[in-house]
């Protein structure tokens, strides 16, 4: 397993009228790398999701985690208490499937210059996997869990 040096940054994705923050981690140095989209859990792009994103980058990928709840609560990130779970579930219920797919497409568009794009899903809801499969087909690779 590769353990490359990683650089991280916050970026804005989407079009000019509909911007969304995302956390990006990539191997340091020059080169082209495959892209992976890390889909947040109900807890937002928190410490855990940023660590997962950086770990993926250390293996030779450019990883991006779009902040899917940013339209509801900018900067949303919580821990793992029962109150946090309820808050995260509330945010998930307020997020529509078309908006999720649009945001994930914005992350894909951000990575389009890379030689390969696939989706690595750490997801808050297994129901999104069939929606992604319909849109992304064989580019989808799913991992549910830590």
C-alpha cells in the first residue's frame, strides 16, 4: 500500500450561481491521479471524513468530499452523539435526491481532467447507491462503513 505525502485544500465546486464547498486531498508533487468522490455520512464533512479523504489521497488518488448539507447549514459538521445523529438525519431528510446527484456531478466535473473518475461512497443512506448507479453506471464503486 502506497503512503504518499498529501496536500489538502477547501475548494468551491459547481457553477457560478450554485457553489458548494468541498474538501480535497491529493498526493503532493506532480502527476495525474485517478479521482475518487467521498460521500459524507450524516455528520457532514467532519474530522472522520477529512481523514478518510486524506487516507485515500495517500494511496495515490485525488479525493474530494463535497459538503452535501452546506445549503442547509453552511459549515455543517457534527460528532457522533445521539443528538448529532438526530441532527444529521434531519439534514438528510431535507436534502433531495436531484440535489445530491447534482452536487456529486459537480464533484465529478471538478475532477474531469483526471484519467479516471470513480465514486467511493461513505454514505449516510444506502438508498442513494441505486440513484448513483443510475447516473454513474459502472463508474460507481461503493464502500459502506469505515
